[in-house]
C-alpha cells in the first residue's frame, strides 16, 4: 500500500510510498540523463567549462593545440567559478571541466566589504576593488591544485575522444 485514506484523516503516504517516491525521482533523473547522453552521442561538439584561474594559466596552451588540429569550431567553452563547474558537470552541462579551489567557499561579499579574511590565490584578488592580498610566511602557505574533471556518465564518440586526448596531453595544470 502506497498511501492510506480514511474519511476523517487526510491522505497519508506510507513508508512504502516514500520509498517508491524517492526511487521514482532517481529514475526520472536517470531517464533525463540518458536522453541527454543519447542526443549527444552523435554530436561532434565538446563542452568544456573552466575556472578563471585555470583559464588564464592553462587554456591558452590547450587552445593552441586545438587550433593546430582545426578543432576550435566544435568546442564550447564557458568560464564559471569552480563550485558551479562541479555542479554543472554533474548535471551534464559540461563534458569536462578544469577547476580548482583552495578553500571551501568562493570570495564572499563579507570579504569584499572588509569584514573577513580568506585564503585565496594572489591572482584571485588582483582586480577586486577593496580587497588586499597579504603574503603569508612560507610555513603558512597553502597551495592550490587544478584538476581535470570528466562527467561520470560521459561516453565520448570519436571526435570527443580527440578533444580528450588533447586535454590529457596538456594536463600539467599546476
């Protein structure tokens, strides 16, 4: 029994109904993912998301290699912060992302208003008005590593494999 109803009480979802609802939500999400994957299976384009820091340091080299292979026409790129990149990769908006994150949170409004302290890379605050980078002593330094993330259910076709090969050949992201 999925739900119960009596003349005096409102509709009540049973534990079995709750299980059914949770599993059905997962199935609907999986169905949508399958539809996207099937549609993209024959596409010759490649969707790459990157963070600002990684784009400045790494993407230029990759674009040079893509240009040599005459592959720039079919690549879609978008710059976002690393938190959004990871979320959008899971949602299927990107095939691959290049991302980094030093701390748990991006630059916040309170930091911009002079009410906080945060560990960030120098380049992250270069052009942010009202935010000053204070160098740490060597023993206090933290390092930020960039990563290449590939969507879990991404099954690349032959053209997309070529993009992946170029990215992997240029994976020295640090």
